[in-house]
């Protein structure tokens, strides 16, 4: 079995419903949900669109390889209305699912890089990840998630989301 941390984000449509639907599809198509962080509302990172994201990190157990899991994720994103643009930069999306860690594996191909290369720069990933895996050690950076969060200089707002 493989143990995987995934980051989920949405800033289009019913953002909370999108996260819940993605988790349900991941449970059906990828594996067992082991834990889930709280949902956080965050300022968009790296884009001019000002619509806030809802972000969450989950921990799953899967029998799929990293490449197969990525294919599963892309299928889930597409089924939820995500269209990936060929344009440079980040765009709004109904759902975004990123593999943060896959066991302690280090993988770099043209399609997939694990651990996620931007993870240590993104407070919107580190906050929810620290909630469920603060002592996990990044296999390349050799720091815990709690240390990475303390060292992160990303000043964008990340607040726990409270449903209205």
C-alpha cells in the first residue's frame, strides 16, 4: 500500500461542495481516506483573479502507483469540469488536486514531480498539511511540515473556513 498526501482546492462554483465531491470520488476511485484537514479559505496564489479558494489536505492509502494515481486525479478533475489551459500561469478552477507526497518517494518526470515542487512556498498547502501531518519530514528538504510552515514567507491570507 502507498500513503499519499493530496492538496485540494476550488475557487469556482460551490467551492465546499466541490471539495466534498472530489474526496468522495477519490474514495471511490483511488483508495481509503485516512484523514482530512479542516477547510481553509485562502487568497489566490500566483494569479490575478481575486476569487478566494477553499483548500484542504487529505491523507489516503492507495494501491495505485504514483503515475496511475495522477491519471485517476486528472479524470476526477475533468469529470468535475476542470479544463486545463495551455496558457502559462494559474487560472481559476472548479477543482484542483495535487499530489504533495507519495510515501517518501522522490520522482521527477515530464508529467509528474513528487514531492510537489512548490509545497514549501505555499502557506495555503502548509497550514492544512501541518494540521494532519506536522511531524512528517519532507524527503528532499529534510524538515518537518511544522518547520516548513514556520519558515514560509508566503504572506497570503489563510483562514479556517466556517460555512455560512
